[in-house]
């Protein structure tokens, strides 16, 4: 697929980001599935000033952009992504966890790994943080997805700061949280969040977290490239159980396979293409619709172009 960027766009990006921008960069290494074609430009956005700059540039030159977190919930098409792919780093990686009386208060930049946040908050006794343990994303991705298990990140949020096209400088927004989605504008770049947890016994929180991590290792194909649950749980049911009931475990398309360990996971077993995964997703969805009369909805985000 032809790049959308003109020589002028490239010069403007190189002028500001220097070696923090890579053109025609394959995205597979940046995703958990290890799948995906090239981005026209992959840009390392390290500060609020960078984020505001890039949004103003996108506005001025009418360029599309996509924010990639740690890539643990996305399937990037084999044709890659046109326009800019933004990865946050630098000052977006700052994390502060402190006691505030009966509360454990967390201030986290969007590129902080959830694993680091949960470990530090647990050691202060943050009650409920164990529900986020083992989710392999960034804070920005977790917020955008309202990630969680029995409890979700949105439950603990105090404040969220974002950059948007109409207001490129960082500013606070109000957000409502639902099962695996939120009211955040689609063009919002989450910059940082503050969270508050009731304070409990650190040893008990750590033990509960450990137990959950062990359970994950037993029940999820952690050693194989995957993107977690592919489909959302429909009301009153588990997507994994429905998929298992149609005998889908082990179904294969090219290099992608429905995990034998957890039917709602698709694993990349042999250099899978995005097309292999979408073929499997469609087959699973059709089988569940025919056998169970349930229309499964995707949890993973499909992004970019699926025709190489
Ligand atoms: C083994 C495994 C287990 C998992 N278990 C769980 C689980 O128990 N519960 C759960 O909820 N999820 C789970 N997931 C899915 C995934 O880890 C979460 O959805 C996670 O929050 C995604 O974060 P990310 O940084 O990887 O986001 P990405 O996958 O990179 O992006 C996901 C979406 O968030 C957007 N996004 C990312 N960062 C930002 C930002 N700064 N601003 C605006 N938008 C942004 C992206 O544009 C994209 O639309 C699992 C995944 C794996 C691989």
C-alpha cells in the first residue's frame, strides 16, 4: 500500500523527531501477536509538547494517526497502517505511588506498564489492584479499553488527562466506563491518569495477586504470541465456553490456531498473517452464531489495512 506521507510531511516529522521517527516501519515487532504490516511513520512521542506538536501537524496536513500502546489488544492488518502510528515514552513513563491517609494514590503516565503499576501499588496495599494483575498492557491502553477482570481500571480512576485534535495541549476530561470500552473520544491521546485505591494489608494484596498470576499461567497460553480474549463475553455467558462448545479448540488457518488451552485466545504458531487470524475469527463467530444463536462481538481492535 502506498504511503500517505508526502516528502514535505516526512521533512516536518524528521525536523521535530529526528531519529525518533521511522518511516515504513513494520509493526509486527510492536504487537503481542507479532503480526502487522508497516506504518507510514512510527513516531516516539516523549512529552506533552511532542503530542501537541504531532496533533497540530496531523490537523494541518490532514493526516490520520493511531496510538499504539503495548500492542496487546490489537490486530494490525498485513497492509499496515497509513499515516502516523504514535508510541508514547519519555515523560509518559513516569509513575508515582504514595500513601494518602486511608488511600493509595497513583499518578501514572500513559506508557507505564500495568505490571509495574500493579506491583508497586500492591506493595502499598492497594485494595482491588490485584484485579489488574497480569494484564500485559500500558496504562493508556488499559484506560482506553477499561481493562480488568472482576474489577476494572475505571472503578479506580480519579482524573484523566488527554490531548485531542481540537485541544492539542494536555487537559483533563471526564470519562465514563463500560465493559471494555469508555466514552473517551476516539481521537483522544491519553497522557496520564490518577487512580485511588482503598488501603489494605500489603501482604494480603500481594498474595491475592500472586494467586491470580499463577492461575493465568495455568489457564492462558502465555508462552505463545496472542492478544488475550478475542471476543467480549456476551451478557450472562463466557465467550470462551461458547467457542469451546462448538469444538473450535485447535482450529487452524495458516499460522494461526484457536488455543487448545483457552478457546477465546488465538495463538500465532507459525508466522501467522493477519488474514489467518481474521479467517479464524470469522469461522469461530459463524459457528457460535449457528450453534448457540449468539453473535459474538470482537474485543480485540482490528486496525489498518487487511489487504497487503
Ligand atoms: C495474555 C493476555 C492477557 C490479557 N488479559 C486481559 C484481561 O484479563 N483483561 C483485559 O481487560 N484485557 C486483557 N488483555 C488485553 C490487553 O492486555 C488490554 O486490553 C490492555 O489494556 C491493552 O493495552 P495496550 O497498551 O497493549 O493497548 P494496545 O493493544 O496497544 O491498544 C488497545 C487500544 O487502546 C488504544 N490506546 C492505547 N494506548 C492509548 C493511549 N495512550 N491513548 C489513547 N488510546 C490508546 C489503542 O489505540 C487501541 O485502540 C490481555 C492480553 C493478553 C495478550
